[in-house]
């Protein structure tokens, strides 16, 4: 069986484009839903996963429709491949695990994406150190209220975890890319912590 999965993150967004292309790809059944990518339990996605059997193929319009962190995405597709379940992205046509070349390209793509994120973080950290040396940063950032500082801390943590690309952070936090870069590069006052406070849970914090 060939299953299609279409998803948008907002009610006002339209699924027609994805569905039309999935039909052209000869999908036997298409699952569709309007739900944020950080949802812990997308109902239609769960139905699809339960139906998968060896020899089946899952097709999405693009790889972002799977709504996973990079590490989770790699694990998901590799687990499917080990079970004899294949994945194909219509927009990234080189990602097609039904062929040896396709799975190789996907693995290389994942490695390069991780390398790119690490380079970005290293450049950002280097910029922060250079700014510190010139005395240009420190203290409460001008123009950021308490809510913006909270969001900035979440963004910085997401980047530091190296599980999200700048594009993913931008989409999940509903911020422009320049704003994401700004929040990553600025230095924030350390929030006052109560005894027992733990690291921010990204999946929960994003929903606030």
C-alpha cells in the first residue's frame, strides 16, 4: 500500500496542494490533518502508523510534514527502513528509501544538516565572545519585555540542543529568521530560579 500524509499547522491553511500532488503520486489512501508540528499525539498520524506493514510506502509533500526534530526524523525513517517500510518526499525527490541511492542520500543529507547547525552555533558563540570582548553585550537587552526574554531563552536553548535547524525554530516559535538569529546572539540576564527548577521543556514551552 502507498499511504499519503498531508498536514498543515494552522486551520486557515489549505491542504489542497499537498493532496493533489499525493494523488498524482498514486497514493492508495491519504491521511490529512491540521495540527501543529509539536503536537505529541496527532490523531491521523497515529492511525497511519498503526496501519503500516512491511512493503508499504509513506509519501509526504515535503519532509517537514512529518513534524519531527531532526534526530527523531532520522530515527523514524531508519526504523521504517529496517521494518521494510519506505518513505518518499515529493519535494525532496532525492529522499526515497525504496532505493539504495535514496537511503544513502537521506543519510548524507542528515549528516550535512547536523554539520550546518553546529557551524551556525559555533559562529554565533564566536560572535558573542567577540561582542563581550568589546563590551557591547550584557545586562537586560534593550527593547525586550519579559515575554520576549522568555521566548529568547527558549530559542537559545533550542539552538544549543542542536536538534533544531534555524528554519525549524522559526516555524515552531512563529518568528522570522532574523529574529531567531537575534535571540540566539544576545546575552540575557539569568532568570531567578527557585529550588528544584529544571531545564525548560521545549515541547511544553513552545505551546505557551
